């Protein structure tokens, strides 16, 4: 392939990539000016875009020709790779991003690299060390699929009570009423929804993006309301002696109205509304002498009873 032909193809892919990122209508004249080509070339690019799953419209409004992005999603292609093949491919991405001869492809390579880092983050979220205590194999599979939906911001389909199905946008997995539960937004009526993992028969990640309407404030109020209704919430106050070595955010625990201040001695005073449960007690046991429970007295008493019961089982 000649150098001129190669440059022509590279600039075409650059224009096509830019068109794929177009979020609102733009005149062909403006696009042509940005790319340094004629308006006829922009028309040809829009026609060719459909061959690559990119659906756009080209319309004349008054005296201007407009390129209008379609709300229809571009077609997606999936490739099956082994872990070794995926790692090998990522090494190539790292190398290509550093080389100037691949500069035309750097935006795409960076996007793929971000996806790779995203998957790595998901692997960490669902590793065995992060899973709660005493979950069945089925619940572990359910948990991992829900976490996947949360990480990639995709709708999930939940099957429950044998034949019933519900499509949910998963937002958060938390302990509620002693059960690990999913809090999400119903894709149909946009209401908040909660269900125990143990009540789910099957979870399928649909791979469909969704724009949630529920705000973080509404989510917090929803979880707090459930806890208050069942009297399962307590304002836990801890003194943490070595803040740098302590994980202040236990997995799958919703911390309502968290607050942290440092006293004159350098200790961190940590406070949040929590739901007392075995998994939270285990988090405190892991922290050991690095923390001291200041309040409430009832929580401290229940925690000590849990520790004594666990010690009796071990002994």
C-alpha cells in the first residue's frame, strides 16, 4: 500500500471516530472546516459510517446541511479471548500507545486500555477476599454478576419466584435486615427496588446502558428509611488509633452520614450510621486493637457477645 493511500485511510478513520463521538447535530460546513476537507467528503463519510454500524442522518435545514447523530446504539462486536491472549494484546496496546507511528489510533487504544483497567477493577471487587461471610456458591455467583452490572453500569435481569423476571439498574449491594441485598432502580417505573440475594434464582447481565433517575441523596434516604422502619440502624462511633493502616469503608455496608475528625492526640474519631450484623462485627475483629468502640453501649455489648460466642466455637 502506498504512503499516500495509507494516509488517506488513516484520516478517514480519524474522521469516522470523531463522527462516532458526535452527541448533537452539527453542520457539514463546520465538520469540513474542522477536518480540512470538503463538504462532499463529509457526505461520503456519513454514508460509509453505516457500513461500520454507525447510524447517522444527513439533512438540509434552510441553507445548511446538517449531520444528525442517531439515538440508535452502534452495533457491538465481541471477541472471545483466553486470559493469556488478552494479556498479550494488552502488552501490544501499551507498546502502541507509546509509538508515534500509531498516533492515529491512540484514542481507540486508550479506550481499550481503560476497558482493560475497568475489568481489572471488577476482578478486584469480586475476588474471594472481598466476598462476605458464609455465602453459598449460588449467592456468590449472583453477587459477582450484580457487581459486574454495577461496574459496567448495565441493566440486569433478575429471575425470582420460579418464573417472575424483573429488569433492574443495580446501584448498590448492602446489608439490610441482616441479609445481603441489592438496591437498584426499576427500569420500567424508575422506582427504587430492594431484594435479598437469597431470593434471586438467576441474574443475567444484559450489557445495556441506562441513565438512572435516582439521585445519591434519594438512595441514602431510601436505605435509611428501611433501617429506621425495622429499627436496624445505630450511630457507631469509633476511635481509630492508626488511621493510615485501617480500611475505613467495610465492604457491602452502607455508611449513613459518615463523619471523621482528628483529636489532639492524633486519633481519628469515626462515626456513621450502620446496620449491626455479623459481617460488620468481623470487620471490627480484623481491626483489632487499632480501634476502640466509644458508642453506643448497646452495640458494644452485642459486639462483645458475638466475640465471646465465636471464641467458644473455636475453643
